């Protein structure tokens, strides 16, 4: 789920399978000790009636993560000059370079937090990504646009209107010479659309829209398939055939949103955490979380971690065994970022928290600037927290 909408609408549902989604024709256009503040839960995996894949696969056990400790988390700098308009600023990382997107595209000095302003934008930045060759910005507006910006942020190479009656670009993914754009309309109809543009010139290559009552969260790409994290539907895009299809019909796999891919495994979060082995197209596990909405999961050291409305949850990445979960952090609004066998999240109470990936023990925490936190990213050896009013950088001192 897009973190902005997660913060604004925690009760948004994500029930899968209620929309039409047939193939679309191409268009041009081991047990661990519990740590303090965690609780061990009996592992359980389930297959639902809509998970009809004929095989269930497992992976070989992975060596457990090391027990790590954070001595302190210190603020390196805080920039309050960035103005995201009606939204928070956005950031993107290319290598160790950090870019901010508010009313303009800015390069941020990693040492001081000072910005060098580049090209101006005509609307609020809502989705961003960066490659070695360019920066990409999707906006929120009555007529949203996607801009391809030079790596220095100083000029726009092309701009295109996103058609389909949408009002915000939710995610951008660049792959194989195409820019995939997921967009939604959430003010009146809750509609969603997928577009593919030529990375060279912005020419429309593909367009598909869903019936109302659905919104796009994010994308994940594996081989030639784009997996769409989308509410109230199951959707993937075959880049070879240029068709949208339903993974339930092709592989018997029901998805949730948001989605992530790691080590040939597709993880779909939401109110379940589900895994499918993409190398064999077979079901691995599904864990229900009731009405507790999860954010995008992250994977490291054989563990998958997701934050949500009631803390942080850690499962075995391949068997679905639940290792630990927190219950005292409350709502998680950003993260996790997994780094050096630690999981970092930002809470609704305005705390940047480090937990051991091994057992969930809280090993470091610090207050972050006021304002709802919507992003946590790693930029080199720093953690960057984005709130509605600021961008701040944090140095982790390992014990």
C-alpha cells in the first residue's frame, strides 16, 4: 500500500478477487529466544480456496542472522526547507547520491543536507525512482504527469500526461527500455491504470485500466513479468506478450498488496503475507494477519519482515514460520530497512527504532522530527527519514 494512503486510511480493505481481469489484448498505447518486547508465536501456514497451485515448495534452511547491537543513532542533519506542497517531499537514491523532489528536483549534499535546486515541477511529486541514467518523477494532479529528468536534476528530457482519468502516480519502475507507471484515482471512484512508456522518448507502448473500487500500490519485476500490487484484484503483466493476466488463473496464486520480489520469491503483503516460488510457480505459504494492514516487506538473511498497524512481524522467508513480532511499538509508518542483520522502522509515535533481525530485541531508538513519517530509505551509510515537514539523515553507530 502506498504509505501516504496507508497513513490516511488505515481501514482500507484489500480483498482479492472481486474484479474482472481476463487476458487483455495489447494496445498501443529452528526456535529462537524471544527478545524484550517481542512474543513468540506458533508457526502456521495456510492455503485458501483461491490458492490452487498444485505444488508447494520449500527452500533449504538459511543460517540465522547474527545478534547485533546499535550503540547509538545520531542525527547528521535535518532539512526543513523542502516543501512538498500538500504532501511530503519525496526522495530517491541512485548509488550513494540522494535526490529530493518537492516543488523542484534537488540534489542533497550527504554531508550537510544542503540542496542544489534543479528543474522545477508543475505539481506535487508523488512517486519517484532513479537509475544511473535518469531520474523519474510522477505527480499528483487533475492531470498527472511522468517526467524523465537528467541525472543532475537540471533538465527534463521528456514529460507525458498519464491518461485514464487518474489523479496520482503511485509507482514507477524502469526495466528493459520501458517505464512502467501505476496510477490511481482515489478522490471519487478508486480506479487504477497501468501504462508502459518508451524510456527514450515517452511514447505510449501499453495501457490498461481496471474497473472502479481498486487502487495500485506498487510493482515488482521478475524475469519478464511485472507483478502489480493492487487492491481488490489480482494482476500481473507479461512483458513479452503485452498482456495483463490473473495469477490465480495462470498459476493458482492469489495476491495481496503491496508486493516485493527477493531470491526468486514473490511476497504479497496486505492483510496476509503470501509467498510464491517464481522459479517453479508454486505456492510456498500464506500467513493471515486479520484486519492488520502490512506495508511492503523486506527480506534478508532468510527472513521476511513487514511493518504494519500493530508493529513489526518477522517470518522465515521460505517456510513462513513466524519467528517474532513486536507489540509495544504500535503503528509502523515507514520501513523496514534491513541492514547488518538489523531491522529499522519508523513508528507512528515518531521514533526511529532498530531491532535485531535474530529475535526482535530493540537495540536502539531515537526521536525523529515531528510530522507523519512516510519514507525510510538507506543512502550509503546513512538512514534517511522523510516526514511531511522535513528530510533528515541519521548515522548508525554499531556496538
